[in-house]
């Protein structure tokens, strides 16, 4: 077991205790962030030259799941913000040092929606944006945002050029009271805005090249960076959701142990409850095993220096999202049969359920976006479907 995972298990009780506190605060508590940094988990996808591990992504997946099991909001931040170390590891060497030179546990927020506007100027761009869902923004020192490069006429350049920009926290405004949701309140996924700041060219990365793994030459000796970025980010969402569900099942099992129905029967002997629990355990473990298998195949290709194809990426995205759908279905089966006592708000299970609902609504959890591209490749293996993969 990697040290990063072991430390999280050792602090399980504290992380559970901080769950509700993070929700009440609207972002992770200092104590929670301290445990995540102590574990070294934010270094798992960071390059070795910056003090990271450049690990097999399956280790990162287990770290994310373990954090989410004990504190869902912390697990979601671990999955989303932990991935950013991968991107910065292939950025300009000056940017790498600015962010991680003094602290390899630096936390970086996003989001990646390219809704901003990048106006070319000497040495870089003028950049403005306003975008929702910046997970972990309150506990992050740097941000990775995105926008479309504008042409001379002020409209989007042709062909379109989505670009990621790396900004220090002082250049990003976090909009207060902009994350009011039913679950995962502790992620603090607020709206952020940037108003006409200068972004030097070396603080940018081309989104298309990044998503396809085109920056691997920035870390030529590390197989991790041969895996396309989108194939690292997407499964991180799925593993966070799986970790939250594992925590929910922990709470459900505790709930069943001593519960008796209104008419005196033991809940743990109820065949409907038993069916729901076994079904959920099976769906969860199958999803984790399947995702680890696909990530393992990509890792093996990366180690061997083989191409990771578009079909590989679409396949991973399809199974990642369908796996999330299976887990959400298993959750609903349990919830339907759990009984009225499960709805009391003093029970952690109810909080986990709400966290699952919000996590399950993320783009990375929605399989409808990959049905078309995946089936297109089944019928035409040389097809070039369009999408985030």
C-alpha cells in the first residue's frame, strides 16, 4: 500500500468528523487539507523532478477513493485538484517551478470550460472569463482556466483554438455565495472570474494537444505523461464517485445492524435489504476493477512507448461513465428499500446520499455523451468521433 493511501486510512476518523464541518464552511477545513497534504497524495501525478511520484494512475485512483470514502467533499477535491499536478508537470519549466518549486503539495484549482476570451498581444494574451464550478478554489494557490483565442475581427479564431491559462490566485476573483447545492457543499465549487489580466505565453497550454497526450516530450522519461490528459482526468471523477459510494455502504451496513422495522423485524434479515446491499457491493467492485483494468492497459502501453489511440480513449470514457451510471443505479435501489429511518438528517448516510446525487450529475458521470462516439467506432473502427476524450 502506498504511503499516501495508508496515511488517509490512519486519519479516517478525523476525516469523517470533518465531513459535516466542511459542508457547513462551504469548503474544506484546514484540518482536512492538512491531512491530504500530509499523505502526499497531491504528489502522486506530479513529475519526479518537482518532488512528485509520477505514479501509476491506479495508485492515484485508490488514494482518491479512500479519501472520498471518509470525506466525500475531500475526495472530490482530491480527484479534481490532484489531476492538475499532471498538467503542470508538462507545462513550461518556469511555470512548473513557480507553482511547485517551493512546495510540491501546492493545490491548484480549475475549471476547464473554455468560455474565456484570449486576445493576442505582444508576449501573450489579455484574458477575461467568468465560469462556474471551480472545485477547491478556496484552498488553492493557483488556477488553470481556459478560453478561446480571438481572431483579428474579435471573434473566435479559425480554426478554433481553446487554450488553458495558468494564473496565480491573486489574479482570480472567487465569487462569494455561488455554491448553494444539496450535496458536496464542502468542495466549495464556486464561480470564479478574471478581468482583463495579462497572461504570458509560457503560462498557456494548447487544449487539443494536451487532451491527446501531445505534451509527453516535456517529461520524456516518465510513462505517466504519455497517457492523454483527458484519460487521466475523466476516471478521477469516477473514482471519487466510487469512493463516496463505498462510504455510503459503510454507513448503510452500520444502519442495518441494529435497525428494526416498525413491526419488529430485523432490517439486516430483510431479503430486499440484503439483495440491495449485495447488488451494490457487486456493482461497485465491478466498476472499480473495470476502470483499473482499462487504466492498467493504458499504463502498459505508455511504459512500452506504444500509441494510445482515439479508440482507447473513447472506450475508457464510455466504460467510465457507464460505470458511474451503474453505481448510481445501485445507490437508488438501496435508498428505495432503506426505510423512513434512513432519511433522518442526523445520520451520515443521508449526507452521503446527497453527495452522491451531486457527484452523479457531473459531466464525467453522464454516459449519454459517449453512446454515439462509442457505437460509431464499433461500426467504423477508423472513425474520428468528436468529443471530450
